[in-house]
């Protein structure tokens, strides 16, 4: 292994969140500050010590303002990672690099949004104005044809995946049923005590065939934040550290944002494979060393693809993995033990990072036994990211 | 068809030729004069060899359905609930997204033969819609 590595040099030592709702009744900035202060309190670190901040490009709360409001003194690194939920683990990579290289002592990452009450992503991009930017020109290849929503962009790849691999929409339903079974035990989940059956899934209305309503995650208001410090400092703090054993981003193979329809095999998420290879190399572990995973679940089909790209099953065999229940609490790899974004809340993946930390600490409502390593993935269909947390460094 | 307008198109200096071609009834594919490869969506240079020497060829407009969806929600005019949208693989090898018109449900499947139907949707927007190869 290269001597130049971030693996094990930093740890997540604090997590904080607001409640998850459909209408927070507060500004997004307030949600961000509440979550960051809660994460610092959880870590036992004075917020004035925060000297690095990273978030996502779609977050509306500037790092500068969050830092000012929490009583920050000197902000030495600030960054925001692009591509929506695909960023989810990217800020942790920024934090790990900043701490490992001595740029920062204490980095906060956050995602805060009134996505449900103020600007629903699910309504699509139909009324974007025409301008000559790259992004608008790119939308022009599909939005005038009516392919205007995240669900529709995923559905196009999903149809090819199901066709190629002999999987069915019931397999998609198994992802949804699994997530909701986990959320049913989680008092912080929007769908607490509301499990669903495969029949419920099959009876839910079409959104964009082959996707039904229950293949699409919910839309939420809320915020989640994490605090990252060095491995040395982590040992002195109150919680068992969740060491960052790997953190990586990936974009490859004729990448587009949500519409990688021009690559050789559109049923794959090769960018996830790129992230997986980096994480496993950094951490010196493989998929068999992982006891539980948070697999980004904005839409069910890409959970299947990710199970394959991250090496938990062979390509095309996610359907068999799901049919034998390996993703459930009783299976070989319980996934999304907080309920995922299908069940807990859609906080653009940052709530999944927090669940990864709880599994390392032994604090999940659906705790898995003897957790040594947890994989956390990020939004798919876009340039993506991933995180490999360890109980040891 | 409804009078409601489709989403507007953002056009820039790399993509202008494609939309101009449709106005002239041609489905164009960007072509590299150096390595002779095609690419879609178009860009300022060839993704294969990074040449800036680009022109375009006219597609036959024939291809097959590589994948498809049926859009149900949200759907606003001029679209109808459940309308199929296809990812076409052209004979020339490149792909593009298209609203699929004039089709019966049994004509929408992966592998189905399709052909282009260049359509003036309104005063501004001309699109390469597709339809079954034999209607
Ligand atoms: Zn070339």
C-alpha cells in the first residue's frame, strides 16, 4: 500500500441531525446550524474549533455563514461537492484529506434542506429557461421529449437492467420492502411503524414505468451533520471513533449527470465500480469484510446495480441476493438499517453517513453484530462517492 | 395534440448545428474528420481523439429501441400520461432520447425497429421524435 494515504488518519467523532419532516417550519440555515451544533455537542467539541467545512453544491447554506453563526474563529478549508446526492460522501473525502494533510484540525460536513416544503426535486426540470450553459444544453437532449424527472432518468437505465438480467419489478419491490422494514423500528424515521408488503409495492401507482411510487424515495425537510478530527484526537473523545478507512469519488465511462445513456452498457454504474476499487484498496479490505452497508436508495433499481458494482454479488445476480433476503436484518448484509431514504428521510445521503457511524458505535436501532467495517454509498446515476468506515484504524 | 409547449431547448455553439439540422429536416450526428468516429451528444472536440476538426453526417433515421419508459407522473400537456419515451440506438451506432409517437403498446419493446419523425412541435422547437418503423 502506498505510504501516501488518508486511510485511518481521521475519524467521524460527532453526528447531529434535526427531526425529519415534510415541513420543518424553519429556514434551511437554521436547520444547518442546528445539525452542526448537535454534531459538535455529540463529539464534545466546542463549535468555535471548527476550521473546515464541506457540503454539496445543491445545499443553499454557504459555509461562510454556517461558520459565522456557530461562532467559528478561523475557517481554513471550505468546499462544496457537485452532483446532488452523488456528493454525499464527497465532503467526508474533503474532511479526511484536510485532516490527514494537516490543513485542518476539525472539519464539519452538513446537508440541510427544506426539499419537501420549498422546492421539490421530483417535479422535474420542465420549466428551466433556455440558456447556452453546458447544463441547460445537456437537459435539451431529453427534457423536450418529456424525460424531465429524476425518476424518469433512472427508469430508462432500470428498464435496460431488468431486461438484461431477467429481474422483475418485484425485485425492485424487495428493496423497498426491506427499507421500510428497517424504518419501522426507527423512531426518527418518517415511516416509523409503517412497514409495507410486496403487494403494497406492486399496487402502488406508476410514476415512470418500470418505477412505481414505492420505488421512489420520499421527499424531506431536515439536516444532518458530522464532525471529523484526526485519529489521535478521536481516541480522546467521548464516542467510539468511526475511522475513515476509505473515501473516494468516481466519474468515468462516458459519464453524464443522471443520463449516462451513451456508454456501452447502460445497465451498469461503472462510476460505482471506480469508487469501490478505490475504497477497498485504501482500506485493504474487500466486500466480505463488510458487515452492513448503507446503499444509496433514491430509487430502488440502483440499489441492485450498486450491490453488484460494490462486489456483494456477481453482475446480474442482485435479484437472487434480494430474493434470498440477504439485505434484511436476518441476511448476510443488512442494508440501510436506518430505513434508508425510502424509509427514514431523504437528506441527500448524509443521513446514511450518520447511520454508518451508529453501526460502528453499536447505536443503531437495527444494530448488526460485530461490526468492523461499514460501506456508505452516495447518489447514483451521477458522478458519485463512497465511504468505508472502520471500528479500528 | 395540445397547444401547450414542450420544455425549451438550451442551445450553444457546440450544439447549434444539430438543432439547425432538424429545422432543415435532417438528423445530424457529429463526426470527427481526423479519426472518423461519431459522437452524440456533440461537444467542442472529439471524445475519441480530442480533435477540434468536426463536421456532421446525416443519419438514416433508422434504429432500434435500446430502452424505454412510460411517463406517468408528473405529466403536463402537451404530454399524455403513460406516453412512451425511448432511447434509440441509431444504425450508425449513436443513441438519443426521443418521445415515441404513433405507437400501439405492443410496438414498444427493447429491440423494436423505429424511424425518425422530425416534427415542428411549435414555432421554436423542432425535435427528432421517433415512431415504429412500420406504422
Ligand atoms: Zn476523433
